[in-house]
C-alpha cells in the first residue's frame, strides 16, 4: 500500500526547508537547491506508488537530495566537491532525527566556526565567504591542491563533530 497523495503533499511541504537546506549544504547555491528540490518533489509524486509511508518518503527525500546535490556538483566543474562523505552522513542523520531547529544549527555552527584555529578559519572564509574554489585557494595561498582538500576534510570533520556535540548538549540541557 502506498502513501496517500494528501499525506505526500503535506510531507513535501513540511520537509521543504530542511531538505532545501541539506541540498544547499552540498551545492552552496540557493537557486540550484530550490530547483533540485522541485525536481525531487516531481519525481516523488511520479513514484508515489512505490513509497509506502511518511518515514519512507522522508528517507527517500534525503537520499534523493544527496544524490542530486552531488550530481549537480559533478556537472559543475568550476566548483569541486569539498565535503567528505562523512559530513553528508552526519548532516543527513541530524536532519532525519530533526532534533534541532535551524536556529539551533546556526548557533552551533557559529560557535564551532569561532573555535577553529585562525588558519582553518581563513580557509573556510576564503571558500564559503569568498566563494573561491579549491584550486583558487591553493593558488592564492601557494599551497598544493591536495593539501587544501585534505585540510578541508579535517576542518569539515572537526566542524561536524563540534556541531553534533553542541546539539547533543543543547538537547541534554533542554530535555
């Protein structure tokens, strides 16, 4: 038995912000994230007969968002994939569990960014605020591209661990 059309539409609307935020975390382009989410919704409606429950739909949306985001990055050669797969799994797990609000996530991210070493923070700022690609950062800093990617992997893991710890502490404090 498949999910009802009404339940699907209700869940698609309710999940929009979280799933678009997840896609944005992968592609760093809000317009593209919105487009990918709309495509994902259209596909979900087409495949409604294959989706059994609301939980199945949620899992399907997160997996589809991840695949679409990564595919979009692969098609865009100018912006290489800089997140390690472990970061996507952590974000996806947190979104799926829905333990924290967007505000809680933003506060945790801000706190964790402030805890980074100055050199790591500079790399993050160059990449995300300056919108520079890995090769551009390597040229700007006169560093090996592989070193830049390894450093970003470490930074992302550190941020993911810090955010996860911060959110867990918040959940523990607020019961």
